[in-house]
């Protein structure tokens, strides 16, 4: 079996998170008050699976796929400083956000804690900013240097913006097609 390239694995994971976060946003915009179970399941799945994907890269340092295992150690401090700036959070605010994301994963998304008391669901705003930052400052430059003409776009955020518009068109049409299934 061929071993996966760690950089491409991270690219794929970051892309997966970005697509799921975008899907979650689109579904909530196109169907904000839906009571159709199909859409509600899709909304919950995009939240849970998106968060799990994000945690593969930004969750626990002990995880083999954590960014600290790919970014060279001598660049960690600069990477963290840039990350805090990119997400618009201080180190303490980032730590609190990071803990909120991991807590949701550990109590509801990847595991079930029967005593969990969730009062709100995590926002993907800072998570997306972190993913875009990681891709732009480390993943894409490292990958494209070794693979000129790569299929991955240089600007993930611009790609995600276009993807958002595409998904919104599909979700809007699908919402219209399923209106008949809304409970009366």
C-alpha cells in the first residue's frame, strides 16, 4: 500500500473541513427554519463531521495529523503569531475557541457524553480563517513547490467563496423542490 503524502493529507483534510463548513452555512441560509428531517440531518452532519475534520489538524497536539507535526518546529512561534492575527484573536481567545471546538467534538460529535450540557454550537468563522491561513502560508507553498501545476488552487478562500455561491444555487433549488414535505 502506498503511503500518503502528509502535506496532501493535510490539504485534503483542510479542504474537507472548508467544504463542510460551507455546506453548513448554505443549508442554514437556504433553509433557516426547515422542519424536514432530511435537511436537519444534513445540517447536523455538516456541523459534526466538519468539526471532526477541523480537529484533525487543529485539535490535539498528540494527534499524528496536528499541524505542529508538519510545520517545522523552528516555525511554530511565527505560525502561531500569524494564526492569531489571521483569526482575529489573542492567544487566550484562540485557546478558549480551540477548547470550545474540542469540547464539542469530545462530548457530541465524535463521542457521546451523556452529561454534556451544550448551550450553543460552535461557530466555524475562526476555524475557517485558521484553515485558510494554514493553507495559504504553509500547505499550498510547500505542495506547489514540489508539484508545479498542481490541481489545488493557490487561494483556498477565493475558491471557497465561489463554492459557496455554487452550493447556494443548488440548495435554493433543492429547498424549493422539498417545500411540499414541510410539516403542515
